[in-house]
């Protein structure tokens, strides 16, 4: 029994020595990021987790995962004055960022001032209903011109993908044995950003237009309007793209996103590739070191 007790004490002592020597692992999160993205309804609510591991003295590797919970972004479309055409907008996101850190100080890694280099990948998915109104003159059976609004609903699926790298400086403290505080004082990253938006749905058909016209103008019957319909053009995807340009592209262009459209037989693909800039200031993480 005494031998078993001594063996237990030896194992416990070895564990204490291991913890006392140096913490080689840190698991941490940025709670302030979750709080302020929850408070500001302009982005998905961000949940994040970072794991850092000491590789050799003065050098560590880390990886950060971010997941943005799907969220209604009606406040954004209202601010951009697009809420009448883009309805029920929702977005979610995911990012992945591996990094390498160099600790030049005399403290045990991963403590103290550090220099870091990172690679980042971010993907934001966006979905919204697109309430389109396309106006076109229609010649009634008596020769008069009636301005008809083609109203139809479409769907927009979008994705914004960023890919690049960056550098930064920061400091990490470990209080007691396990509580860590990590502050990235400043970081900057550059890369490419790709916007892709798919507009899909069914084009409004001729019979729907005839029924709407008969109900709106209230003078001619559906058969009379149908007979005069030969001179009226049913909207095509090219027409929808032209209206999409007025509704969405012009606003996007104000923010430096100049979308270019590829009109398909069953929809529209609008895309843009530009520069991604990733500035960061005072990113504070708290965690558990072991």
C-alpha cells in the first residue's frame, strides 16, 4: 500500500513539474468580437476559437476558426436604401487562419512580445429575395400606350471569398499557471476578394402579363389584349439584368464593387474580383494555457 501511495505521489509530482516548466498549448477566444457582432446587426454573429502550440523555443504555430451564425441583415439593406428590392436578406460566414509566431524575448514561449505571419481564408454566404419591377410601355387595342410594371420575384445567392496573408505584432501573458491574455496590437493583411451573385427564378410569362393588364386598365378583355400582344415584348434575362443594374449594381459601385454580368439562359451571374485589405487593431483574446 505504501508503494502504491509513493507511486501516486511520484506521478502527481511529475504532472506538477510538467505544468510548472512551461505551458506549450493555449486555447483562447475573443469574447468582445462575439459581443459587438451580436450588438451590431450588420454582420453574422461571430464565434471564434484559436489553438496555439509551441513548436520550438521562441516559435509557435496557431490556427483560428471563425463561424458566423446566419443572421437577418435587413438593417444593412435599409441603410443602403435597397430594402424595397432586396427582401429577407440573410448571411453566414466561415473563416480559417493559420499563423506562425516568433517570440524574441527572454520569457518562456508563448509569453511576451511576438511577431506573427498568417494566411487567411474567409467566405461569407448571402441569400435574399429580389423583388423586381420592370416598367415597359404596352400598346392597348385602341392604340393608346399603357405603362405596365412587370412585377416578379427572384432569388439571389451570393458569396464573398477573401484569400491572402498578413503580418502583425502583439503580446501574450499567462497569469498564474493557466489564464492567458493575448493582445494583437496591430496587424495588416492583403489578398484578393471575389464577389459572386447568382440571380435565379422564373421569367414572367405572357399569360400573367395579359391577366394583369386586363385587371389594371379595366377596359379591354383578356382576349382583346391577347390579340394586341404581338407587338409587346415579354421581358428576357437581358431586361432583368438591365433592371438589376439599376437596382443593385449602381449601389455596389459606390463601394468600389463594379459587378460584371454574365447573362445565362436561366439567370444571371454577376461577379467582381478586387483587393482584400484586412486591418486589425487591439484584438484581445482570453484563454487557457496548459
